[in-house]
């Protein structure tokens, strides 16, 4: 049997197989997962527990269909800050976490500072979120919006 840890890295082939399989089907029963990776149930459970405890697996969740929920309007918003010192960046990042319509927020090395993925019901609601929430975030100097016309692929597809 292989060691729990691979030489030269924190994960061995069994750990990597668990991660790859669960990334596609997080609801897979442990017995089927064990069978797929070629280990018995107990070592597979122990590995899964360790992968969760060590933060390789951050959680399990249902992937919802935004269109069926009436939330299929996606806009990407470039945000330029008036201040990019660490305290300003931290204040901005902390405030972003309180806006549920912002699905993703990435600091960018570009002519702007952050790129936001914002999901709303429609353009009218996006305009409200932009005007009332995003533009009011700490240190926002300007924004620019790009509306997605169609989503071809998202990370969980």
C-alpha cells in the first residue's frame, strides 16, 4: 500500500483521484468512491476526512440552475480604486463579501484593480446593485460593466 503522502508533494495518486472524482460528483457514496480509486472503504473514508480537514476540499454543495431561479443576468464589473494601499484593499475586500449578488471577486494586475462577477435577475436589478452597492464600496473611483450575452461554460460545468 502507498504512503498517505506522495514523495515530493502533499498528495498521492489516491488523494488526487478522490479530488478529481468528487469534483465531478460530490454526492458519490463512499463505497463507490473506494471502488473507483482501488482502496477499501475505511482507508478511503480516512483519506476523505483528511482532505477535508486539511482544506483540500472546502465543502460540498448543490449546483443550482440560475436560469430556473430567475437569476440568469451576468455582468462583469471592472472596479478601479482611488487607494490601493493594503488597508484600502482589505476594506474593499471585506465589504464585497457582504454583497450577495457578487459571485466572484478577483484582484487583477491591469489598468483596473478588481473584476467582479455579478449575478442578478435582470439589467434593472444590476443597475440598482451597481448604483447602490458596488459604487458605494470603500475606495471605488470608477467602474466599467460588461454584460454576458451567453454563458458557454462555468467552472462547475
